[in-house]
């Protein structure tokens, strides 16, 4: 690189490698059990996999329409209506993206720019920070803190984070990594701020089906005055255990969809056609399979928590998602980054240090995140290895 200089544009410097890449590489090089990155180690519904193969075999292999194939847009509209009572016109208000990641990215890039501020709840999903930077906007984090065994925010802190330049608020519920499913009261507090300051909300609902103990996922768009100002994002990846398919969707008022499409069309133009057709099939036919997945994940959550508590961690019982937040202080550790880097050598297990998802590093210093979307014997072996840590 002598004489060439740093080729990376300055606003993306500091986003070198994601923590998942670093920790997954560490898992591979040490032969550790990877409870870092959140992907399931079992496949999605067989008939959905067959539908993708059939779509390929029947010649659906050329560019699909940029906004998505009609059957997936219709299936998404039907899902939002049946499950949440939200009506979207599949032709103008539903838009298919390369996973939820592109859905969120295209939304942020379309709706915020230099001089704008975007509110996120921290710990935040790592792509949010990078995408806000890419948009040239500024991030304002509102911290989720433990209270009564779950992570929540102080509505006053949320109100204080809003200023004259605030344009957007990113809302992830069920929340990765905190495991919080926002209650109606919490969502009302967010909605009130959005209405009062004329903000647009971008919601990341990829875990919409994966909630536990009866916790109900309530889309922000269902609250008074919010449908018109909410861009909702979801995806097939988590719902149907096909994280490698990268097939997601956005539902929003037509004007917001046009804005999102304006960005997305020049990034990827369209989304792999066979996976769209298979996702459409799954949304219409595989929700019983998803309920079995949900129930099985609830059991895996309990299995991992029991093991982590026995190993000496303090855990927070998530109401949704794939993840448990664990406090490392009862074991005598204070720095989650240090522990996460040492854990493969000490115990042969990989976790993710949650502090990388905070601006207030202090608030997240002592948490690590473990994934439980793994086979039972993998979870059992991991907690067995962790038993001798303290
Ligand atoms: C996994 C995950 C995503 C990524 O979804 P894709 O559809 O694979 O892009 C987005 N948001 C959150 C909170 C996630 O956990």
C-alpha cells in the first residue's frame, strides 16, 4: 500500500471488520463452539426449500420486477393484514429487498442525509451505525438499561435525544441483542415522540414471530397516527431459518416506498427471484412450522439460561430473538471484549461482546451475547465447557 494511502472513504473508516467476522474467525481457528453469530444450525421447512428448487427448475431465473415478484408482495400484504390488521397495497406499498439489512439501509439512505440525526436504541444492531454513517447522517443513541429483569429505556432520555435535526428513529423489536419485546406503553412513548416531532420511524421486525412467554409483537405502524410515518422492515431469514437467503421486505406508505426504491434500484436493482417465490410460499403455507420453531427456541433459551446461570453468569431472560445477554461481573470479569477474546482459549466457546453495539461503552462493558438458535447438544456442550470458567 506504500504511496497509495487509505482507499476507504473517511465516513466509513472505523467500520473495518464486523465483530461477527472477528469472532467467527476465532471460532474457526480455535475449534470453538460458535455462540457468537446468530444463525440456526438446522434448515427451514422442507417444502419451502423444494419451492426454491422448483422455481429454479421451472425457468424463473431472469431479472424479476425491481420491487419484487407479485406473489411475494401479495403474500406480505396478506400477512400484515391477517396478523396485524395493517392494510398495504401490494402494488405500491410493499417492496422486496436483499434481506432486512438492505431494507433498513435503503430506508435510512433514502430518508436521512448530511445534517440529519437518526435515533437508535443501544445496544444497536451493527449495520445501523454503518448505514447511518454511509448516509452522512449522525447517530444519537438512547440506552436500553436493565430494569426488572429486562432491558428498557427512559422516555425522558428518548425525548432529550430529539433535536431540531432529528429525522428518523430506528426501532428494533423484538430487540437484538437485548431480547426486549417493546410493550404497548413503550411503543406509545416512541409514537408520541414521532408524532410530536414529525419523525419517520424505520422498524426492524425480523424476529416478529420469535417471541416467548406470550410476549406479543406489536408493529409500531399499528399505533395511532403511525402507519403514515412508519417504514416497516422484515425478512424470511429468521422466521424460516434461512438466514443465507437474504430475502426481505419493506411495507410503508407509497411515497416512502418510492423513496426507498429510488435508492435500492441502483444498489442491487432486484432480489433473487427463486428465493422470493419460495418466501411467498412459506408466508402462506408454513406458519405452523414457524410456531414449532418458536416453541423450540423458547426451550433452547431456557436450556442456555440454565447453563449460563450454573456457570455463574447473570442472565436476562429475552422475550424474543435468538440471544441471551449475560452479565460477566458475577464471574469476576469486568470487560466483555477482553473476555470474548479470551473465551475461545479459556473454554472453547465464542460469544459476542455487546459493548461494540453501544456508544456509551461503559453501559455495555460487562455484557456478552450468546446465541441459542443451535442444536440442543451444541448448547449442552457449550455450557458444560463454560462451567469451569469462574
Ligand atoms: C439478523 C438480523 C437482520 C438481518 O436480516 P437479513 O434479512 O438477513 O438481512 C436485521 N436486523 C436484525 C436485528 C437482525 O438480528
